C-alpha cells in the first residue's frame, strides 16, 4: 500500500550510517573504559567491591547479568565481547545482513553495558551512562542496508536529542541565578570537573564574550531543539547548531562521551540532500545511483515494519513521564522512570561552582612525620594537580576516579571509596597506582598519607609569563590528617 511508504525514510541513509557507527564507537569506548577501570574500582578487590554490593542486590529493580555471579574474569569477558560487537558495527558488517542482525547486535551491547552500569554504584552514576543505554536501544531498530531507515525511529532519536538539549536548558533556567544574569561562564571554564587544554584560554576571554556564550547556550538549548522536528532544510540547520555548540564544549572541557553522543544523535535530523549540499563527497544515493528501493531489493518486510511500529508505540508511551518532568517545577535531572533506563530525562549544571576546590593526596616515607617531613604528591591523569601542567584532552574516554575526586569537596571527603583508595595507596597496590599519572614512590609503600584541600584558579596571562604556572593554588586546610596502616591491617591516625 502506498501510504505505508511514509514509514520509510530513504533520504536519511547518511543519518543512519552516522547513528549506527557513531553510537557503536562510543560503546567501544565505554567498554574499554570499563575494562581498564572497573576491576580496580569495583572488582573483587576494588574500592567498592561489586560482590559485596550484589549480596544485598534487588534482582527485580536492576537487571544485570552479574546478579547470579560476579568475577573480574567474567567482567573482562563482558567488556571484550562488547568491544568486538561494537567494532563490527563500526565497520558496518552486521548492517550488510537482514535488519534483525544489527538489531540483535545493538540489543546485545545494551544488555551487556546495562549489566555493568547497574552494579557500578557511584562510579557509574553519571547521566551519560543512561544516555548511551537509551541511544543503543533506540538505534537498534534503524535496520540494515537491506531496508530503508524507519522514519518513526529517526523521529524518536530526534526526540532523545530534544530531551537532552531542552532538559539541560530548563535545568539551567530553573537553577542558579548565574544562568539568568548571564555570568555562569565567568566561572564554569575554571571550575568544571575536568578542564581541557583550551579551558584556560576560554576562561580568559573577555567577560562580555562569556555573556554571549551563555546567551548562545540558552538559544541552542531552549529554542533550537523545537526546530529539529521541522521540515528540511530547517531540521538540518537546527542539528548543525546543536553539533557546533557541542563541538565548542568538546574543545573547552572533558565530559566523557556526553558531547560526542549529542553530536552523533543530532545527525538524525540531517537529510541526505542537505548533507550532500554541505559536503559533496557524501553521496545522494547510497545503494545504487538513482535506483528505487524496489529495484535494489530494499522493500521493507512487513514483519520489520510491525516490530519498528511496536517499539515506537512503547517508547511513545514511556515518554509521558519525561515529558511531564520537562515542564515540572520540580524537574529531575538525569533520572530514569523504568528499570530498563529507556526514555530518560537529562540535564547538567543547573548551578555553577564559583570556586575550584581540589583534593590533593600526599604521602611520606617518614616513620614518624613532623613539620620537617618530606611529603610527596600523587598525580592524577585528568584532574588538576601540578600547577605547570597543561590539562589533557581525555573525552570521550571516561576517567571515573578523577571525576569522583571533583565531587569530594562538594559533598564530603569522608566517602567509603575514598578511604579505601587511601588504603590502596598505603599498600602501593599496583592496579590502583596504574589509574594515576604519577606515583611519587615508584611502587614503594609510603608509611603515611594525608589529604589536603586547595583553592585552584587559572593563572592570568601576566602571572603565566612571570612564573610559567597555569594554575595558582592556595592551601585551605587538611580534611584528613596523616593516616597509616598498622601491621595488623588497621588504620592509625
């Protein structure tokens, strides 16, 4: 029937390629990050051991493959399987078969990664974890090269981008006054969780430009998302605004894969004719120079149409709760309304930290430390430490330990995982030390460690010329005085 052809969107083949391969690439990064960090942070001998967590785990609330048994070996197999499937999808191999093949591949990634997230505790308590899960589930139904992209699934991906952008915009407007008086970026580039190599330059821009940045952010997040649903070329233009603003965030900070996945998903609103007009090397016809779908064997099977429409109906029904949340005076940020983490609500930085407080960990080899003792500082990969060091670009890779170190002064340093981390340093635990950039003791156990709190700010251009420092730091206090391990294994203050 001719009216059924509306459900096919052959003019969005480029969008499908970007969505499937881009989301798969970010799953690869997520599994790689877990492979390198999960056993140390949450493994059998981790800071927050997953087996202990699972002993009091509710099987009904959080689906995970580990509910029957956890081991570090099994975790590594899960990560390895996720990386292999992700790599195949990036290469486009499953997409060569019938539509159920990439469907099963993406659903496999979704289930494997959800199994990790659901036992990841505070180290996986970030909004982009559920965002990746929702994106993986949704793009699973985009089909393969044997069928046209399903229009309703593309609209659902645009709806995901809308919730991501508009939700973040509404959180800001309802949040700190600094977003309403346009001063938020006087502070944000300096106080964000993990600055990048260009963050200092962005912070030192004139204040009028910072106000323009905030205005641009409000426009991109509160106005532009509505135009993602508009006919072409307006929809593509709206997607371009989202992509450009997200690229600025990539350049000025490190937010794991949050910005990258927003960029990838925004391509759901970009049509082939617009993409070809902007970049002529992008083909107008991916499957045979002007041939019709029927001519190249791309008729959508009825069973596939039924599946995509059923999933569309499911996700539309689940959209009721996040839609209500968007316009609620008590808007939730980064919340899921079902245990499968589908159709969530998103948002970030409803308020901006005005001062950067850094937690610095030091150790000494002195047996009985006093004021004359030599204390050496541990260096972290992503968070500020050495005042001369240029921050590195890590995103889309996620440094989970460094991120949680940023939260400590905002909450409390007396976290269970942090004391466990200090204990690992006193033991010179090699897997833990590999998460750091610099071990000042070359794998030798220190006798004591202590925790100090510093105020960090970016050096002005004049200060940098005089000293070569990129940060200026001031000692505030010592929230955890020197602690040591007794021979019996206990702590001594």
